[in-house]
């Protein structure tokens, strides 16, 4: 599955009460050109999922090769249910629909309105009409492979014995990783850990 190619996006939405949130997704694709429609798949555990389900509106900010790791830790590894991700975030502006677009490490944005939802169990697929968009610069879009190779910090040489999360780099110290272990940072399971060879 790691050979499948993806892009990377900051998905943003805003509640009816005006609370903004965003998360990282790799699941945006264009599904039809006429009408111009995209689909995204969002984990139901994400706060942004619930906001889009309620409001039917979202933006995606397309991450470029200039994106640094901090944007992934800021939007990716924690939940908007507990923190306001935009309270201390300066690199964003509002597009015509009133939702945030991230402006740093991003080369373009797309605004969309949901026309259909498909319940996929853990995730919902939102199919949406493109209502607006814009190009911010000509930096190449970041692929998931580019992120793995150039953006995600390289594992440090370490004396620590244990297991490393292949998704976010979290290290579990101990010989045996419990089968039901869940990464406290990115919430992936034991299957996504690799043993650190000394
Ligand atoms: Fe992790």
C-alpha cells in the first residue's frame, strides 16, 4: 500500500458558530470535469469531518514541496476538539466562502460544496462541486513520497531499543510492542510500527 501515490492537503472547515478547524488529508481527487467535482475521504474521528457533515462546505489547501514539517504537526497530529488550531496560526487567509486557506507551504486552494456523502465505515467520502479556487505560486505540489523522503524528519541514530511509528516517528521504548498498542501521537496501530535495529 505504501507504493500508492497521493498528494497532501490541509482540509479546512468552519462551524455554523464560526469555529475554524483543519486537518491533513491525502485523499483529494477530481472525480468529474463537467461538472467540476472532487471527492475527499475523511476519518470520522476527525473534528473537521463532523463540521463538513454539518455545513457541507470545505476548502483544501494544496501542500507544496516548500511545506515544512511543522504544518503536519500543527494540523495533523492533534485534534481540533481539544485545541483551536487557528488561534496561534498566522499563515492563513479567508477565501470567498469565509473559510480559511493556508498560505504557507501551499501552492493553490480549492473551495467546494458537498453534493453527496458516502458512508464508508471508518471514513466518509464527500463528493463536492468546486465553487472557487486560486493559484498562490508555482511550487510543485507535495506528494506523499516527497513528504516521506524530504519533509518528515529522518529517524535519529539512537541507542534506544524499541519500536518506531512509521507514520509519525514516535518511539515506543521496550522489547515487546503490545499488539493493541496505539500511537499516542498519530493514532495508528501496532501494525504501523517497525522494530529499531541497534
Ligand atoms: Fe504515530
